[in-house]
C-alpha cells in the first residue's frame, strides 16, 4: 500500500489521525500487503498516536504515520457502509 506516505505531515493531518485512532480504537491484526503485516494493531496504534502528537513534522517518523494512515484507509474501506 504505502499510498499515504509523505516526508512530513501537518499538525492538522496528525490531529485528524489521532482523533480517528481514539474514536475507532483499532485492534487485532492487519495485512497491508507488500510484506507489511501488523500483528498487534492496538499497540501499534498507541505508539503511532504518540508519534503523531509529538513528531508529525519529523521525517524520521513519517513512515510509521504513513503506515497508520494506510491502516485507516484499509479499515475505512472495509467497514460496512450504511445504506441510505
């Protein structure tokens, strides 16, 4: 996947990701393809939440934030949609 990777992220992007993590509380495991498998999604989410709050503009941590955004994209796309 890695479609959400950027060199750095804005405070607004980081805050949006933190809100999403806090609201959805991802858990379990997820396969993002291309050899990326996250076994403990809760632990990973908690770690990325801290990184997003403190280090969103540091390129060293952009990979973890990008992966979490890929997780969000995959989970949001697989969530059942409400028929209107």
